[in-house]
């Protein structure tokens, strides 16, 4: 599927980088995103090795890979950054990730630890040369113990990693949520099993509800916009998950 422009203004564009329609990509469906600001790129969760070629081709229509100066990883999983060694070869980018995971990510075949920028537990930010800014929002234990989301102030887009993930049958994932009540059934299983307790959801909601969020873009599943943003916050705030649902 072609790249989708989620937000565009002067010198600042937020892209969704499409998805596989060939049936060749294996594993869990995953979304990749790109911000281009003043000709400089920030790649968000570039994905595993199996999606590298598709992401590179789609991205190259909009920016020279050598202009990607930053990569953001929400956490350490291979579907988030398993292709990192290839991106190190194709770009000069620095990688922003929880400081917990830098030594772990070396196991992906990355040989230049100096290109990592560890995000402290309290979060951080990245400012483009234009002065526009993205924030790294703490989202620990959702589901990784070192986890961050990304908020783009210019677009109002909140990237939430695995939060908001929906697992549809292969090839049936819609790009945008159109029927929230129907969409819930594709989110319930993941959130109920992978989030340890609703307490961490409440801590996260206390942060993100202060932000002017216009759109939520998760790593898996469909994109939330318009009224589905508020519906999602209400839904996830009320779920039971992890230890609250298991008999241990």
C-alpha cells in the first residue's frame, strides 16, 4: 500500500510508511512512521529485518536515506528495531531509545554504540533545526519496563508503540479505525495479556491527557483519529489486564 500523509504543513510532514500487500512479510503486522522536518528525517520504529526493503523503498520516495538523522525505538523488541544494523549502513542516524536497552540492542549486529542516545526514565525531547519539537513520553511497563511514546507537537500526533495495538486476521487490518466498537475486539486480547496492571495505564493517561492529541498512531493495527481518540482513552482506562485477570 502506498505511503499515507497523516499531517502536512510548511516543511513538516508526518508519514505512515505503508504495509505489505505481497504476503511475503511474516510475523505480526507492524506500522512504521517517518517525520520529515526541513529536509531532515526522523524514522519511528523501523521494524524487523523482514520489512526493511519495503520500508526503505517507500521512504526513499520522500527523503534521501542519508538525510535521516534520527531513529526512535519505543522499546527493545525485534519487531521494533530488528533491522537496525541495516539502517546503520544506510543512514547516519542516531538512535533514541531507553537507556536500559542500549547493551541489549548490540545483539542485533549493531557495531557503533556511539550512535545511541539513551533516554532517561523521565523522558526527553528532540528539537529539529527548524525549532519544532517531539517529546519522548514515559510509558514504562506498556509493555516493556523501558518504554517510551513520541508526541509530535506540530501535528498533534501521538505514537504509542504497542498501546492501541490491534491484531486482525492477516491482510485485513484497516488503515484507520472506522467503527471503534467493532475494533475493540481486535485489541482486547493483546492489552489484557501484555500490560501487567491497569495502574501503569493510569500513570500513562495522566501524562498524555494533558497533551493536545489529534491522532494516535500505534505500532500495530489501525490509526485513531477524530472521535476515536477520546474513545480509545476511555476504553483503555477501564480495562482489566495482566495480574488483574490471571490466577497465579
